[in-house]
């Protein structure tokens, strides 16, 4: 099974539980991003406490990008090594 953001968004992110995970994750990683200017997807995912599996964790990160709080830099390589910077 492969990751599908549209599916995770519909089944998790847009639920109360998913919304709480997005908000809680932003509260945890915002100070890190403000202090350092960037965070990898892997480090951000390690700080998600409300999402139980890696697809949900990745969906939380994608949602933070979708709503403009984070912006991914385009870098080749593994997903967990992709760099996120503050949104526009």
C-alpha cells in the first residue's frame, strides 16, 4: 500500500482527531522552525504525538504545508530527509 494524501485527508486530517493532531504538531514544531529556520520531515514526524502511523504523520505534515504554515524545499532523496521551511 502506498501513501495517498487525498485518502488520508478525507479519512483522518479532516476529522476532529486529525485536526487536533495538526494543531498539536504545529505547536510543537513551530518553535523549532522559528529558532532554526528549517526542519526535516523526519524530525517533524518524530514530534507528532497524536497520529498513530507514518501515513497519518506524513498527512499531518502535508496539511501544515497545504495551509501555508510550512513550505517544502524541492530536494531529491528520501521523504524523511526533505527540508521544510516557514511558509510564505
